[in-house]
C-alpha cells in the first residue's frame, strides 16, 4: 500500500483494522513513522580558477550538509552530448584537468544525502578555458661579444674583429669584460647589448615575440625599448655610473593577430661602470685615469681585459730605430701589470692575440734553452 500526499520530515501514527462480512475487527496498536526529508537541492557551481588546460570549480560556499553522502559533478562531452562524471566525493571543490584552450565546457552537479538520497541535477553551468600564455623565461643577461668574432654575427650585432677595423671610437672594459662603444653612440655615452633565452615547451605552435623593458635603477619606471622576435638587442646612449634594470616579456602572436602576453622575467640589474681602460683610437695618445695610472695607446684588448699594444705602432721606424721603438713599446706594455699578476702571465697575454708572436716566442725559448744547455756543459 502506498500512502501519498504526506509532508516531508513529519511524524505519523498508523493503525490497521480488519473488516469482513461478519463485521469490523478491533484496531491494531499504533505504528509510528516519520517521513523522509526532501531530496537536497543542488548547489550553485562557480569557477574560481581558469587555465588553458584546467578549470577549478567550487560549490556550496564551503559548507557541507549535516548528512551529506557525496557530490556528483559531471561535464558534457562536446562531441556526443552525453555527461561524464569528473568528480565524486565530499569536498566542495574540484579541479578538472586535460581540457583544451579557448573551449567552453558545460557542467552540472547533484547531491546525495544519507537520509533523503540523491537529489536532482542542477541547471547547466558553462565555463571556458583561457588561451595558453608563453612560458616564463629566465632573467636576461648582458651579452659580451668575443674579441675573435662570433659565428652568429650579423649587421645588427657585428663581430668584435669587424668592429675593431671599423668605426670604433672607444674601447672600454666594463666590469672586467670587453665592451665596444661604436661610433653610433654619442660621445661619452655607452651602449649595452642585452640577450635572453627563448620561451620553450609551449603547448602551441604560434610564433613568439619579446618585449624588452628598461628602467633606471633609481626611479624603476620601466619603458619598452624593443619588441620583436629576436633574443638580443643593443641599447645606445647609456650613461656610465648609472644602474639599469631590464626585464623581458614573451608574447604569443595568434593566427588572428591577437597578442597574448606571458609573465615578465626576473629583473636584471646592471651597473654600467668603466673598470680598467678607456683609450681613444683616433687620438693615438696615452691617457691617464682619475687615480693617476697611465695607460698606453693601442687598439686591442685580450680576453682577460688587458691592453695589448697595436703591432703597427712598433714598425713606424726601420733598422735600429725600429728595434729600439719595439723595445720601448714592449717595456711600456709590461709597466702596468694586473694586480696579483706576473711577467709570465703578461707575456702569455701578449702572445695570445697573435699566433705569429706565439711561434716567435717558442723559437726564442728553444734557442735560449740550447744556449743555456751548452753553457752549463
């Protein structure tokens, strides 16, 4: 027997009486029962975290029902239209993974309690994933071009050997590393080349460009100085003694022209300070720095940042005069040894810029060895 139209969560008394042709029997004792509560209403779904491959959902305002059994969260399959379960449990949040970027997904939720059982599913809630952003890159760094030239040299970034024979106005060792200040920079100013890595392992095939922002360390007001697909840029007309900040942002360029910016890299702090020498090639005169140390005119700096005199300066005169001039220049180059350095180190640095000098040095060493051996015998 089914008794209908009862009230939920209400107590009732029931008794039974038998009736036949003879008459009515007596009532049975009362039976007490209580109707079950109404099935729980589904909570409202909301998305609290959007990603290009995931969505994080929340419901119920973080409050669980007293007799909660479990929640059921389902997502609609965009191809078949059927709903698939993505979460079953008692938590009030879930993270749905392995989604596609820029795609809308339809979710619904239902609640099951211990006393009332499972309720109806909610209305549909639609949330869309975001576009994938380029992966963050490391902090940029100062690019120091090798003196011997670079295989990756280009018109925008000429090799040092080309620059030495071209329009070089100043040769400056910055923080112990060789840095060229070309003629395109204003007198008394410096230029600096910044490079950065590419954004890798991205879940898309769209091209990536980069934004280079620069600011002075004292005010930290960044401004854009470069935008393009390259990973290196030269900045001119910088001031010696000034600190500069640099950071790079990768930008994804979609097929429809939309730009999707990633996160900026960590900031590079660089103090632009002349360290050892500043010699004018065109003047051809020796210079003295603020501490009174004298540096001799030349146009080559080796990998250790030491000044090597121009070999052409040693051949302005012929005969004995040329020999004397060569000796004088050699003595001058040895007058200013690096701190903690020695004569052998300086000679090796003098030889490392010219292979012919190295050959001559080896021959001289062999001849001296033979003479010393003969003398000892």
